[in-house]
C-alpha cells in the first residue's frame, strides 16, 4: 500500500451517491525460483483484482484498456521496422 501511495497509482475518494462499490480481492502468490547463481529465492507477490463482470459500461466505468501482445505480432512489427530502416 505504501508503494501505491508513493507512485500515486490511485487515490481514495468518497463514493458518489447512487453508485455501487466495485468488489475486489487481493490475490497472493509465493514464487520459488532459482537466481543466476543457482540459489533458491522466494518472492511474495500480491495484486488487487476487481470483478469486472459486475460492472456496467457507462455507469461504473467509461473506457476500458487491456494490453494484450502476441509475440508473433511483435516480431512482425520489428521485422517491418527493420526492413524500412
């Protein structure tokens, strides 16, 4: 929460009258990995997820953006850029 406040990712506001509250929950994950040296490292990751299926466009939100990149598409764009100089 401290890093969210520090980065100004979102701000806490009062709920407007007649509006619903979006329900969300914290998702926690523990990742056990090997670093470059071969030592075991454990990382604790957390993210806040909201249930989008309960939201109504125009009432709960105005626009939506979801970045989805396909690696093949990305390679094609790089190839076209390189070919055009």
